[in-house]
């Protein structure tokens, strides 16, 4: 089992974002802007869903890794630390999912 974490991925994405876009896919995505990175995130989300529907375990693992990576890039571009997302998850999981959803202030 690996000790690799999303915090490790966040650190790697931040470091690679500073590289030349000619040398790093991460830097290329960052240089392309949020619209391009978000589009790529959406593509990976769809591919993850398809793998799940097909019960394709290995492809689901692979696409989930792509999805998490691209999410970290989108968060980096938006200057949102992973900790902010983790804090929100902690807040939400302090109650049941049904209760949390009922308490949301959706427009």
C-alpha cells in the first residue's frame, strides 16, 4: 500500500505548474487557463462515469486517477488549497448526507 496522498499530488501539481509548458503537461494546462483545464476535468469525469457503468475496475482506477489529477490542476488555477476542500468535506460529514443536503441554501 502506498503512502501517496492527495496532499502529495497537490505539491507535485504546484511544482510542475511552475515548469515550462513545453516540458510539463501540468504547466501547459495551467498556461491554457481555467476554461481548458475545467473542460479536461469534465472529460475525465465522463470517462470515469463510463468506466463505472461498465464495471471496468482497472479503467475506473485509471480514470479516477486522471480525474483527481485534473481536479487538483483546476484547484491550483483557482488558487484553492486542497485543505479548503477537505475542511468542507469535514463540515459536511459531521452530519448525515440527507441532513446536509436538506440544510443547503440552494437557490
